[in-house]
C-alpha cells in the first residue's frame, strides 16, 4: 500500500506538474484534493506542452485513473472544455476521470463576482486568478453552495435549484455594479454540461478506500503552494483552501495513517504571482533575468511572476509544517548563467533573527533577508546524458539541503519529463535543529 503526497513548497508555480507526471508512471490513481481552475499545471512530453487546470496531471498515462476530490471547487463548464481539449489530443478519458459528489461547483456568477470584487478593491486587491474560487468556497463555508452531487438530481429539480442560485448570484452582481447573467441561457448551459459530466460523478472516497484495500499506488496532487494556505500562508494574500497536508486528508477522505511519502516541490529560486509580501523578491535586473530565463508567466493568467532568490526560512517552515520526507528541486538549470547566487538563510526583524516564517503578515513585511552568496557554476546542467551535476551546482543543492533540514531526492533540469536526475547524496537528516528565534549581536 502506497499513498504519496505532492506538496507545493513555496507560493505555487514550483513545477509540481512535472514531478507529478514523473511519479505518476508508477501510480494507479492520481487525485487532486483542493483548489479549482485557479491551478495551472504544465507538463512537457517530447516537446509537446499540456496545460492542466482541473484535471490531474496523471491523465497522460493510460493506466492511471484520475480523481477530482471532495475538497475541490469545480467549474463544470471549464472542466467540460478541458476534457474536450485532452480528448482532441488523442487521450482516452472514458472510465478514467472520477469526480467527487462532495466537491462544490463554481457557477458562472462566482466567476463574475470574483472579478467584480477584485476590480472594486483596486490597489488593495488580493490578486486572485478571477476564476470564482473564493466566492465558491465562501458559499461552501456558509452552507449555501451547490455540490457536484446535485448534478445527480432530476432535471426539473436541478433546473429549479440552479435558477434560484443564479438569481441570488445576480443580486450580488448588481450590488457590485456588474451586469447580471441571463438566467435561462445560463441554466441551459449548465444542464448541457451536467449531462456530459454525470457518468463521472461518484463517491470517490469508496474508490480510494477500495484502492487502499487492494494495495494500489495512490498519488495525491496539490494545487497552489503551502505559503498560500488559508491558515498557514501570508493571510490575507492567500488562496481559499488548504494546499498543505491537512487539506489532502480532508479533501480526499483518506485516513491520515495511510499517508506515507510527502514530497515537497521547491524551485531553485522563488516566484510569486499576485500581491502580498515576498522577502527575497529581486525587483532589479537579476529578477528580470530569472523571469526571462525561467519563462515565469502564469499558466492560468499569463501574468508575469515576481522573481527572487531561494528562501530557506520559508522552506524549512514548510518542511516542518507538512512533515515533508523528501524534496524535488526544479528549474536548477535556470541559474546556469549567473556569476553568483543568493540564498536567504534567516530574516532580521528589528533586533530579532528569525529562522522560521512569522505568522503575522505585518511582521513579515518588516523582515529583511540575510543572504549567503554561492558561486554560480556557469555550466549547462540540462544535458540529457549528464549523470552528475557540475560541482558548484551540486554544492548549491547540498547547501539548500542543509538549510531546510530535508534531503533533496530529485533535481529537475528542464521542462521535459525526462530531464530529471536523482541527487547523489540522498542524506536523510530529519528536522533542521535550528532555533525558532534569536537575538542578533549589536
């Protein structure tokens, strides 16, 4: 029996999809457990790019069954279009996509409310993807949401429910100064999509429990990143769900004791989309250089990502928070041309030195990173036939390993699924052993 969990270790966009794709070749089930169409997971196979938003990345392997878990919020119209897209690419989906009855629906008015709310906030906006995620989770928490299981109602009953909800949504849109939806046309489109998705809807908990009994390999796929977790992230500049380990348990219905390997995905540097504090952001030439070399533009929104240096303070916090057992480091090749590379090893906040991420976003905004500078390797790391990293690149990876207190097992050296090596040290140290806080001299 094997249940492995993929966790985003930073602010999302860490390259989770490539690692999921790499590990999914050995999986029987791949399960998304939270978030919705605000995710953007990109996989490159033989130079061909596949972008997933709602569907699990494991769909590219014919033997893998893909589950959309109960912790998700699912835009049924967007999901139907995404399924059409993969079918057009020749990917067989029949019997391979299962959707949890417990997941909540993102309805068209949620998307419009999201956009209108962000526009009204102006400079104070969170910087959401405007995909309706927060309004859908708000309806879920206030117990007025529509679940995927409601698509199993009779046509007349569902039509009545959707009509009521869209009228309620139109009231909210008018209050925000936005145009209301045409009720009849919107209901008709949702009923059409319902017919398409209905055969895929089931109690996915039973599927997973059966898979456990049969000792099948299950891979859990998170969206966004740990620093965007609504409880543990940079609140209020966070997503509306729990990308961290607890969200995986709640969002799938799997028992906690079933979870084995927890794999944290980190870039060799840091990026962030949207507003909120970012201690290691480089707003100068090198930040622009990282963005250009790494192609740092959002898969979902196309927005330019903010770029900066690896933040070991945030990383070791995420390792502890999720009980991460090993790390996959992505995009190391992006740093090939730099003369020197900064790594944040601690923060200075007033007279305090912080080794772990503060809870209060106001405190984080006052933190200044303390950097160690590593020499760049100035060699190409993404050669397909390269068995070993350049010495200075290996030293950089080893230094990160020491700082975060967790072994780095995989190193990704380019977008293609096969551009991957095992890091040779495979050291397993457990906790980092660094103090939570300390006084700085002077």
